[in-house]
C-alpha cells in the first residue's frame, strides 16, 4: 500500500466531509523483544502494528479520532467521528496546522542490517551477556537479560500541503543482576541502545558495568547530616536536569507553572551549564527529520552559560505565545495528539575528568542514584533520596545509602563549580559528571 498517497487522499476526504483543515498521521511499526533468565529463553515476542490518527478543525474547533483498521469504510467512519467530536468542543484561534514544508536531512536513522541478523544470534547475545555477568564472583543471581529491536515508519499530511515521511529503526541489549552479602541485596544493570547494530557496546563492557553497579553499594556506611560538596554522576544527573527541561516547556511558561517563566535571556545557573536539544544528530536515538506535526527539527541551545535562550513549543502553543514552533511536537503514536517534548538533550562538557573532580573534593558525596521527582518544574524546589560514595581527602572512602539531598534550583544550579568531560552522546539524554559546591545532605 502506498501510504503517502493514502494520507493525502484522506486529507482530501476530510475536507469533503466538512472539515476546514485536516491532518493525517499514519504510523507503521514492528517490535521484537527477547528475554532470557538463568540461561534459558523466557519470552520471545514479535509484533507488527499500524494505525492512523485524524485531527480536524471545524469553525476553529478541534477534534481527534484514530483507528488501526485501514479499510475504506473504517477510515471514513473514523474521520466522521473526528469531525463530530470537533463540533462539540470550544473554538480556539490557536487551533492551527503547520504550513512548514521543510524537512531536515538526518543521517543514520535506519540500519538495514538489524532485521537481517538471524534470530539465533540475537538470542545468543542475550544468553552470553547474562552468562558473562554471572561469572563475576560478586554477583549472586540474575534478574534477566534482553535483546530488543524496533522499526517504524511515519507518514504525515495536512491540508496546508504538507506531505512527509521517514523510516527509523534501532536495537538494544541489556542485563540486570543482584549482588548479595549476608542480608544485603543490591541490584544493578546496564543497557545499550543504538541505531546501528554494529555500534552496540561490547557485551563484556556491558556485563562489567552491570556487575559494578550491583556490587558497588554493598557495605554502605551512614554519614552525619551536613552541608558538603555533591558530585553528580551521569547516571543520576537526569534527576536534576530534567526539571530544567520541564520548566522550559512553552505551555508551562504560558500557564505560569514554571520557575523559569520570567527568565528569558536572564541568568539562572552557573556559567558552566549549557543545555542543547539536537533533533538533527546523526544516528541519534531521538533524531528525526521532522516532529510529530511535520515541523523540521533543529539543533537549539536552550541554556547558554547559565542563561535561558529558548523555550520549546509545538504549533498550537507557539501560536498562543506569538512565536513559531520550535519543532518540538512530540507524539507517542498515531493514537495521540501532539504534546511538547525534546529530541536529544545534552549538557555541554567541561574540561575536567571525573577523577580530577573527585581529587579536588576534600570531603563530599558522589551521588550515583537519586530517587524522587527531581527539581520541581513549578517552584524549583528539590529533595530526593540519594546513594553513592563518600569522599575523603580526594579519594572514594566508602559507599553511602539512605541519605537525602535537598535545595532549590537557584541554590543548586548556581553552585555548579566543576563540569566533567565524560559526555556520552550515544544517549538521547546525556549529562557529564558535575559538582555542586555545597548542598544539604540529610544523614544520621
């Protein structure tokens, strides 16, 4: 079936049925999941899916419906339903569709090798990874290993003349294990996702990282409540940085529900903090030629040396704000309306190695895990449970569990005084190691 022709045909059909404007979002996909446990295959699941979503505007009112039946009768009934839904809603002058016909050229979004690799080889990878990890004497049991792959194709057309498509795929491998000592148990895991099969991290490296994570926090010691420097490991950094990204959401800003709502072109953090959203990165797991509405993706600096340089918008929220969409319309699938999201977020690295950051910290806490909601996007407050390692005289002394760290975004982000150089751009959300000069640590 020619889906490009179909989406354009369905746009015309929507207009014939009474819509003033229409958007058709069609998606096809295939997923494979292989799970192994204790040296045996646990599950193998492979599924294909396809569906189409219709967004229509009638007299300034917006309606949406979707279906996964591509028969002419079903799609026409679903279109009629969207139009009827629209008639029941409230008019909004910001209900508009993009007219941006551009498309961003992005390299490395599809690897033809993935689907041609024999199933036996993929199963063997998961089995080998689990076996390698269990061979570490510190590890007592497995929680399972996996291999996964996914591919999909997106087609979008609207009544402003937009007609675009792209195809992507990717694969992943990972393992989760348990380390035990007496009554102590600690889990650890490591996963690797890549666009290209040949770029997957070597299995022995994944196994070592998973085992290290599981065993690292055995025999923790409590520390007293105090103020001290906090080094944030890349594995834990998302808990702090994601709150900033949420606060840069254009809809939150318009609603006044962001601690950064009045911060455009103003400093709110250390000059060591620069945050970039890049939807154009070659082989990026979050990259695409256009967003969930058909707007071309970009590479944008959201925060530059501690200064807010941009908020993120989809088409509707951008219209409300009197600006243009930034190509950040996110869509979870054909069965949902576009929201606002990011592509590949990263914090620009500094010039310090993690070892140099640790060595320059006389006494402090290196956090490798944070539990809780991170920085609150509305008021900027932060409090969370933390685990990691206590540092004395510039050296790791012992593991720490069961403490809390707290502060406000203003206190924490302005106190970043060292930024690491260990940025992993293979991830769609990547932050290097960084140090906060002082935070409140709640211990014994």
